C-alpha cells in the first residue's frame, strides 16, 4: 500500500463512520438526546386533555339547546 494515503485514512474513516451513525439514528427516528417525558408535563397534558373534553361536552350541550329553542340558528350565523 502506498504510504502517501495513510494521512487521509483517519479523516476518511471518521467521515464514513459519522455518516453511518447518522443514517442509523435517522432511520430509527431516535432524536438526539431523547429522554423520558417529564412527569409534571405529562400530568399537565392529561389535565388539559380532560379540560378540553369537558369543554367539548358543554359546547355540544349548548348547541343541542340552541337547536331546540332557536331552529335554524346555525344557518343565520354561518359566515
């Protein structure tokens, strides 16, 4: 083997290894520095989801009341 290529072997090997590792990480979908979700954040998200569900139920109930009391209100208020 020609000794003039030895200085280039280390950088070329490093670039190839870095490329392979990057492709494997990307293929696995593993984000850099992935950690376990924060328990407080998870609790806040759960609470927000429950609140959103209650609000949707209230809106549905109000729409039912309006449908009974004021037929056609949706058509008049459509924009």
